[in-house]
C-alpha cells in the first residue's frame, strides 16, 4: 500500500512539472514515505533522516506517510532540515503544498485527518510493469487494540465503483493484465455512488474487465469477509486463487483483547468456505505473538491454528507498542526474548507446513505470469494464481517471456518457492 502511495505521489509531482531521478544524490527535492506500523520501522525513519542531514546539503526534504501523520510538527524539531510533513489523508493537497515549498516556505504541513476525499491521481507513475495497484478504500474504521493505522490513515473513504472500473479499463488498455485492489480493509468497501456496490460485486466486476486476466486484493478483515466473496472467486476465473485473511491469534481470548471482533470459530468458518470451493484457494495470514496477556496456552492455540488451517504462508510479528493505541493500557509485560522465542517456534512450524504444502505441487502444471529473468540462477521467475513463485528453465535465446502467461510443470519444491520446467 505504501509502495502504491509512493507511485501516486510521484505521479502528482510529475504532473506538476517535476522529474524523477534514480538516486537521492541527484535529487533537489527528496520525498521520504514512511511506515509506523511497528516501532522498528519508525526508528528507521529517524535514523535515515539523520543520514539525509549529513549528506543532503542544499536539498529540500519532505516526510510523508504514517510517521509524518503520527509525529506531525515534532518532526521539524527532531529533524530541522525537513521542510514538509504530510500524512496520506492530505496527499490530495500536494499540489498546493508544493507551491508553498517552491515559494521558499520552510514549514509546510498536511496533517488533517478530517477528509471525505480519496486521493485520485490519474497520472500515477507505476513501477511494476505487470501488476497495477488500485486503491479502492482508504483509512480504517476498525479499532484493533494494537494498531496505529486508524490514527495515521484516518476514517474509511471508498472510491466510487465507476472510478475503479474506469481505472481498471484504462490499465487494461495500456497493457496491464493483473490488478491488485488495495485497502486496509477492502471487505468493508461501500460504493458511495447510488449503485451502492459491495466489495464482492466490485471484485467480480473488475474481474470482467476485458483484458484483465488476474485480480488480487488485500487486505481482508475476517469480520467483514462474507461468503459472497468466496463464491465470486469460485465462479470468476480472473479472480486469483488466493486470499490473505489476517487472523492475528488462534486464541479467542486474545482476539477479544485485541478487539478483532471475531472468535476463532468464526474465523474457521471463513476458512471452511474457502476449503470447500472447486478451486484450490491459497490462504495466507498475519500473526502477532506476545500481545499483552498472551499465555503459553494462548500461544499453543495459535500453533494449533496453523496445523488446522495449513496456511500457504504467513507474515508474523512480535507485538510492538504503538502510540495512541488502546493496548497501551494493557502494558507490555512479555519480555522481548520470550516474544522472540515464540516467533521462532511459530516460524519453524510454518516452515514445515510450507515444505509439505509445496511438495504437493510437484508434478502439477501451473499457469504463471512471468515477472522476469534471474541472471544468477538462469531461471525465469513466474508467479502462479496462488501467488507462489515458480522458477523455471527455458533458454533465453528462445525469446523474452517477461509479461507473458506460460505453463510450467513443477519439478521441485522448497519452503518458499517452486521450481520447474517450461511446458508452453
Ligand atoms: N489492515 C490490515 C489488517 O487488518 O490486517 C493490515 C494492517 S497492518 C498494515 C499489517 C499487519 O501488521 C497486521 O495484520 C498485524 O499483524 C501487524 N501489526 C499491526 N500492528 C502491529 C503491532 N503494534 N505490533 C506488531 N504487529 C502489528
Ligand atoms: Fe489496523 Fe485492525 Fe484496521 Fe487492520 S483492521 S488497519 S489491523 S485497525
């Protein structure tokens, strides 16, 4: 989502007459987009700003994104060489803010969260030549106890279905075949126009745009993830065989403390929908270990959940205290070493599951979108509908496959990728 925000910001700058340069050294104006989801990410920002200060004489610096929103004008105190601080809810004000910067204003801010607007930039600069991202909903109205996003990205604002479909058509016309719909919680998408589409209808419709062969979406929230979404995937071949459904914990008690608004059983109901489709839907998730009050038994429940679901992959994190969040009141009594121990056990268990899961693909023929060629291994890099990397051999002299859809037979499987041979 941050990468796509950067693409949109670059598009806005280019439309205002700026040009993009490949390195910080060559830039006169440096925009630094930031993440504050965990403390480590935030620390990195201030470290990097110090580096910029040393090496950035004569340049103008702007800090964007969640750290900008969270720290606001305090950034000017911590890093006086910064001239602009702007959160994502104010990106639609960027052209006016740029005018102020050009006029020599040394303290420009865009920090209001009080907006009903979404950030539409028809001139988005797209970095990925195959997969195009489309934001369908910004902000988040949930209040998960650990999460800073509602404070940094503001309330939910959905784009109109007409605007999303029009952008999908334009992308198809310029040659994109894969679209990924983005939002903190795409499932709570509500078309603000009279058509009043829900997420499943929007998803299905994007999957019917001529020329679009693959549609992905992230992120889903189990509370708002309805059966209609699974039915749409089962029926529309353009919708990819993959759902990312963050669970966070396998313990209903911890889920309640996290204010996730579902129980383990309700989550497993959603998993059952996906496992009963005709199509093999890959399921991935996010997990936090060491949330305040997580006991050994709660952690065991999360390990048990991994066995039960058999995820295709997971993102896992140690709980990190974030400003403004309600979990601060619960303390952070689990020691870092213990969080690290739990994380390592969780990741090792998942590695074993992935070895088993991926081994089941050996012998199968999978359709891949070819993303590029790896000079080091001499293999083409393909991505399957299930979002797995499938590397395969085919002499480069026989033509550039980048951007095309090919079939490859899986001959070997590791925990993180598959490898195989070109079929056609
Ligand atoms: N909106 C998405 C969702 O509901 O899952 C994504 C939120 S966040 C950008 C991505 C993941 O970061 C979350 O699913 C969660 O696992 C993790 N995360 C968020 N806040 C965290 C925190 N304070 N400590 C550790 N992990 C956190
Ligand atoms: Fe954060 Fe929860 Fe919103 Fe996801 S749904 S962005 S975890 S508050």
